[in-house]
C-alpha cells in the first residue's frame, strides 16, 4: 500500500497524553513510514494546548477531536461507531489502537462498522512482495503468527501495551499539529449499553500478564519470608509471582509462576526477591519497564538484568519493609 490514511486512536485519560498514548504515537509514526501513509490522531477529548504540543513532539501532523466524545467514553459501541464514521469520511484505510480495556473493546466495533479486517496484539509490521506482513505472538509467545494484508479492505489493528515505547525516533521533528473538531451525524436509532461503574482489578487474582507491579519470590526465600512477602504484596496492593523452584515446592499455583515455562510478564515495576536470575526466568521478565533485584549474593546473574540491585539479606530487609507497609496501612495485618 502506498498513500492512504492511518488513524491512531488516543484515549487521553484525564485529558492528558499518558504513556500508552505516547507509545501509540511513536508506534504509529513508524507504521506510517512502513505503509507510506499520511497519518493523524483521533481523540474523544479535545486536547489542551500543552497536550497538543505533546502530540507535536512525536511529529503528529493532525489531531481530530470528536465533538462531545467525552460523553461516549462510557458507551464503547457509540464511540466505536463515531470513530468508524470519522474514518470512513476521512478515507482512512488503517486504524491503530492500544490493546487495553478501551482499545480492545472499540477495535471489533470499528472493524464491524467498516467491514474491515481485524488483527489484535500486533507486535511487528513490515512490507513484503505479497503485501503488508503483520506478526503477533502465538501459543503464549512461543511462536509468531504472521498474516498478510493486501490493502483491499480497511484494517483495524491493536498493539499490546507492553510492546509500546515512548522513544522518539531520531528522524522525528517536533511540529505544531493541526487541531480540528469533528461533529458526528445524529444517531437517532442506535442504542448501546453504557458503563455505569468500573471495578479495579484485584492484584491478588489478576493475570500476571496484565499486572502493573509484581513482587516475585525466588528460592532465596524461606517459608517465613515467603509468607511475609505475600502479606507485603497485599498491603501494597501489588501482584505476587514466583520462580520455578518456588512453584516446585508447592508454595504457589502455576498461574503465579513467571518465566519461559510460566507467565511472560511486562509490568511497570518488577521486584525480584531472592531470585538468582536463570536465563529461563529472565526470558520471562525482560520486557519489564523497570527491574529491581534484592539478593544476598553479589554475583547473582539477576544483577546484570536489573535496573537497580541491592545486596542484602531478605531475612533482614523484608521485615523492615513489612513494618513500614503495616504502619502505612494503620497497623493492619
């Protein structure tokens, strides 16, 4: 495909361009280069001056805000229809969204409205002689599935948030985007379910692949320290994981095991406690944004992977952390 139009959906939670939004802009700018397409962003909230400048830092040429779109954020079917109508009017051939709660809900709605192809959790895009080749992980990341898009129908893509990077390409030049407001035609007959409340995920039960912060215990933990770490995780409202040796001892369920034979995770923060750092475990955490390790062995391989490392005895450190957490929680146990 040469030419055409690429539209990026940017959520702007709280009216601000967050990490996911910046990541989509960076990913989308590269995708536009691969496709040879003009591109722009669409939002449900009108960006303020400072936020518009943030769009411009990523080379975004144009931003279109859906008039009254903030009222549609709790009605994904209506918002998806609005984005699809805008895409059709602008002649967009590719739409890109983050694979988060809202993006993964909107993508099939948009695809259905446009009679478009849909591919979720895409990790890589490249040009081939037969068309645009799109790859995504399969079988828990053990294989890569590749599909070819020939450009005959519109295409809706989502990108997993763990694959997003806010790094600016050296070729990107900051510009001042053109800001426009788009008014959707009246929807007189379409009814849709509305979201009336949101329940945050429980860190103790959420799938570790979706966890934002993970405390993980390795074989350097004895039973007493392990129980203290679990309590620490509960008090700090973070998810808890284990390595294969800990799972083998029967201290945790398989769903809590992290590594190439367990869950591959990409949290915002990964705290490795008493973990030596075998290649099987490191292979499952290498996409974490920040890795902090505590181990009593200064030569532990985990330190070569960690962004920060502390040589310390867990039997001393964990009770101190737990006491601090209990104090912050009003002494709750």
